[in-house]
C-alpha cells in the first residue's frame, strides 16, 4: 500500500509545504490516519473509493496542520517580488516538453505566500469552493477569494516575466 500511495500523497503534500521536514511529517501522519481508519473503509468500498478517500485524508491532515500552526496564517509575504523574479524558474529555451513547463509552474506556485499557496491549491487544483476553503482554514470566503486572486496575479507576473526574458 505504501508503494501504491506514496507518490500521490507526496505530490499532494508538496503542493502545500516548502519545508521537506514538514512535507515528510504530513505524509507520515496521513499514512497513520489512513491505516487507523482502513479496516472500515476496505470492508465497505472498492479500491477507487479507497484511493480518493486516502487523498482526502491527506488534504484534511494538511488543513488541520494549517489550523494548528499560526505561522501559516500569514497574509502578506514580506519577500520582495524582485527576489522571486531573480530566482531561476527553469524555463528552457525550446519550450518543448510538458514536464519542464509543469515544473516551472510548480516552482512558481511554490514561491507564493503560504496562505495564498494553500488557497490556490485547494481551489485551482483540488476543486474546493471558496466557502469550503474559508471553513477549512478558518477564514472568510471573501478572504479566500482575495488570496486566490493575489496568487493568480503573482503567478501571471512571474510566468510572464520568464517567458518575456526568453523571447
């Protein structure tokens, strides 16, 4: 089960954590919660339902950690945009491979402030509505929308700067 699930769970956690120790901890805690609840789920449902349930447990664990840890409650990233723009975001000159472009986008998402990154991932990637995100992160739906809007703006700036420097 560990081999079957690990890549998906690490992928989910990587979208929310920059720090490797926190990422590994989230994966391990998710596995613990999965194992503790597994017997009931396996008896009731098929593999596909189990797979989606497992991913949901991981996302819920990450959200619980956000609630517990005040450092993720930041609303403004104090880093200068110039620092972010100077960073190597890995665009290749030929732009030929999907994986390279995806890696660039993921690195750009990784530069977002923690709360904006969480909201962006929950809404754009995991499909949560702003009302749900607000309830999960103990913020208002409007605050979620603001974080999402700012994240999109910052990503557009970062990615347009990268493409314009290559042309």
